[in-house]
C-alpha cells in the first residue's frame, strides 16, 4: 500500500471529494449511496491493497485489475454517456 493513501472512511471521503473537484465532476448527492461506495473503497484497500471499485469484480491479476482502481478507466466515458460512473460515485457537473 502506498504511503499517504486514504485508509479511514473519513480520509477516503476527503480523497473522493478532492478527486471529484480536480476532475470537474461532482459526488453522488445521495449521502447514503456515497457512504456505501466510500466504505467499499476502504474495504477493498484494506483487503487487496488498492482502491478497487467496489462495483467491479477483480480478476486477481494486479496488472489487469489496475484498470479498476478508483478512479477507474471507465469513469470518464460513463459519466460522459450516462451522467454518472457505474459505482454511482462520480456524477456529471450540474448544468
């Protein structure tokens, strides 16, 4: 695990807030859903050593699974086409 990576739910929440701001997205306004995804990111980081998207299935191959580390490679396209990512964490900016 990388030093400085978010470990607690509060740290992960702060990290996703910064990531949303940097990327120009907004976070899911549903606090319950947001908290569920943040918990999943923390759990995956603890269990597997990386912020694997909780909505995607890991293959177990770290090289392949690098594509699903949050923010995953699918996020930008999913937000552009559907208004949100598959995990429902990142949303398109409000019009």
